[in-house]
C-alpha cells in the first residue's frame, strides 16, 4: 500500500475533496481493473471518456478519483483530486508509485518516423554484448535483461512503462533504450521520465490520422527534445530537414550525425551489398551486417549514442560489426530456386521508398523486382495513393494487397491506393486482396535471381480483420510458399 499524498508529488492539483492521507492499493485508468482501495484516473481518450466511469470505479472499490472535472455526485468517504490534465497526472503518479525508476538507470529515448525500432533494438544488443544488463521498450518486444515480454504499443502507457522500468531496476539493469512515439509524447506517457539522452532519426509522412497537420506532428516530436534536461544529450540526424529543428530549443548537449552534411558523427558508404555495408565512420572503417543507406544512418545513431554514453569509440565500432538485423527489418532469405525474398516493416511512403531504392542500388538490373504492399485500415488515408505510386514507380511488378484492414473494407483501401498509380505503370500492377495469395502470386511470377519484397508488416505475426487478429507472419508465409514451389 502507498499513501495517496506521496504518489501525488509534483502533480498540478487544482482542488482536493477529502483526505490525501489515505492508503491506496494501486493506480488504474481502466475502470474494469479497479479493485478495493485503488486510485482511478479518469483519462479522456479518443473513443471513451474515463469521467463517464467514475461511478463504476467507486462501486468497484476506488477510494480516490483523479479527474479534470468533478462529477455532480460526490460520494462520501471518497477523495476527489481535480487536476489540470489527467494524462500528465497519471505520468507523475505512476513514476512516484514505482519510486521513479527512470532516475536509477540510463534511459535513452529514440524518436522519429522510421528507424526507432532498429536503433533501440540494436543499442540493446550492443550494450548487452559489451557486458551490461540492459532493458528495451520497443514496438517488437519489451526486454528486462534476458527476460522477454510482449509489446502492445510503440510507447506503452505510463503505468506499464514505470512497471517495467522498476522490474529493470530490480534485475540490476543499468541502461534502457526506449522507442518514443508521437502518440506517446502527445498523450504525456513520457512525462515524469528522466532521460539521459534523446535520438532523432527522421520525419516523414505518417500518423496524420492522429495529428491534424504535419507541423503538429513535427512539433510533438520536438517537444520531447525541448523537455530534455541540461545533463542529457540530444543526438539528431541533420541530413533530415527537421533535424536542426529538434535541437533549436533544447538545453541538452547537442550532437549531430549525417552522411551528407558536416556532423559530429559522419559516415561515408564505401560498399553496399546484400550481405552488408562497409562504412567509414569518422576516421575508421567498419563492416556491418545491415543493408542500405537508411541503415547507415541507423548505425551512426547507434554509434553516437554509445559514445555519448561513455563507451570507447573503437569498442563501439567493434561491437557494431557483430550486430544482427532486427526481426522484420530487411530480413531476407534466398530459396533453393535462387529467388530472394525480403520482408520489411516499411509502412510509410518514406520507408518504402528507402527500401526499394536500397534494393535498386544493390541489384544488377538483370532481374525482376516484385513488390507486395498494402496499407492499414483505420489509419492515415492520405499515404495510400503515395505508397502505391512508389511501389509501381520503383518495381518491375507491384501487387497491391491487404495489410491490416481492421474495420475497413479491404477493397476500398485498394481503390484508394490505386488512385496513386500513374497510367504508364498500370501494366505493372496486380490487385490481390488476400495477402497470402498475393505473396504466392509474387513467388510464382518470380524467376531465378528475381527479388520479391513483402512490405508493411515486418515483425507482426498477425493480420487484423474486422477487429479479430488472425495468425499471419510474412516471413513464415513466404518461406512455406517458396519451399512448396521448389518441390
């Protein structure tokens, strides 16, 4: 049990009804999870408002309510705390409840449109190889040293974040690398966390279903760097036009990385092959098992972060050369029939463009490049025609298919994608709604030495249709199909 007063430390309180000197069991923002002596925080979400469930929470045993508007009926014996913003209040309360675990390790946040998962995951790998106990909060998974937990959001809610950070402290973890999404920043999930560093990757078209404009999306990302303390470092990709913007108002120590510009951490690509990259990083050459220009940027972000966290620069390069690619990020296999199948998470126009151009750089042009791509339902619709245009512009054949249609009609999604295809590219285009059939068709069309790119889902092992998640793994599916075709 905790005393309510103690977990309200640093919360901007507007009024108190009742006593804060009461014992509370735990904090919840989902009224269905309330038990005796819990605190219920009423969050205003996009689908429902927690203020509508205050009465239910009290019936289930809540002894304290955190809200931004007091209910009409005030129950005797219940404490009501009115605050300016319940999301921010939840962040501070969660941190206080778990003893502010982010202050007891080195927490680095990675934000941007593309590359967050790769950078955070490979930093986890690198520091683990260096002998540290490490934590990871990512889209793919949550790691507490050697123990893996399933991830449900890119940036979890404040309670979940602090719960796992506390688990890390108890496990002796010294460093944690965390993906920081724009949703997470906007919803204050990262408030009250103590970061020793922040990394900016890039900014491109994404999440405009959530953020009304690109400027708002950019400014939300920027607010993460604005909030870093003086003792932290801010590392930004200044080849991206928004890279310098992220550093404008931060009081953190500023560092830059780039391939094209003068920067603190600079690389030149000496060789680019399907087996990896030979880079000159500052004054030293290093071979890495990662593929493509976009991964050269990721390598620089990882290297810069490691150095700013105190690792010897040559040791960081040595460990970089030993890193393995992240699940669903440019993963490839070569079949017995000599067909190369690549699975990549590319689900934004910029990411798809990067992957296709990377393949274009390393292919001989004597083979076909066949791309299978879809767009998610109930998400940013404006990127759909752009994705189809990029796929048909940069591939020899493109198959439009379902991604996670969610609650939308898959055919409508494909109609909207198809609007972006230019007339001269229609001869390259196929439309196959069933994702497995689309992958199978791509493999059947492929001849020896051809390349099949399956984009959009990467590490995801499900397909969400009408609110139901069905098992579906792109890599598993393409392996199975290629094995069958080779029999």
